[in-house]
C-alpha cells in the first residue's frame, strides 16, 4: 500500500473533499461524513493505526456522526418559511393571469411571463386572451381562459 494512505493527510483530504461536495449538493449527509474523516485524521495523527483499521474507524465514526446529526435534526426541525415556493418558479406561476403572446392552436401556444417565453397548452384561444395558469410541468404551462 502507498504510505500516503497511512498518513493523516489522506483523511484531511477526504474531509475537505466531503465538505466541498456537501457545499455543492443538497442535504446534510456528506457533512457528517466529513466530520468522521476529520476525527479519523486526528486519531491517525496520534495513534499508529493500520489502514484497514482506519477505514473501519471511519465507518464507525461516520455512523456515529450521522446518528448525532439525525438527533440534532429531530430536536431542531427546519422552521417553516414565509416563502415556501421561493425556488419553485413553476409553482409560483399557478393561479397567475397573463395575456397569450401567440394563439393556442391545436392545443399549443406561447405565453410571455416576465422576460421569458413559456410553451402554453390548453383550449384553442386567440392572441391576447387572458389566461390563468393552472399547472406547470417540465417547462410547459397549462392554461385556461379567464
């Protein structure tokens, strides 16, 4: 085996990579594994631990860290927000009224919302008709005449 894997530097790098991945991915799963890697690095720094034992230690510490995270989450659940649809652009559009940018012909047309154009589906309607958004699915707005 390579000697760099026996050093605490491997675990510091692993912890850094896990923390970086946590910053890029949603959730809080990798955060706890990052803490386990940090603890493993600290233990390898002060104790002569074989490589298989290091991985076993990391696994056990990972489970302990995730259990601690689970308990903390249960004690302090996320607070409801006053903007539940903040990052859900499509859901924010439901119920809104807009004028058709292009006629709906054979069930398909176009709707301008802000500075973006959305594909609209619904009953055939002429240009300029006021429509209400009733559903948004995969970038397509389902509309009905107001």
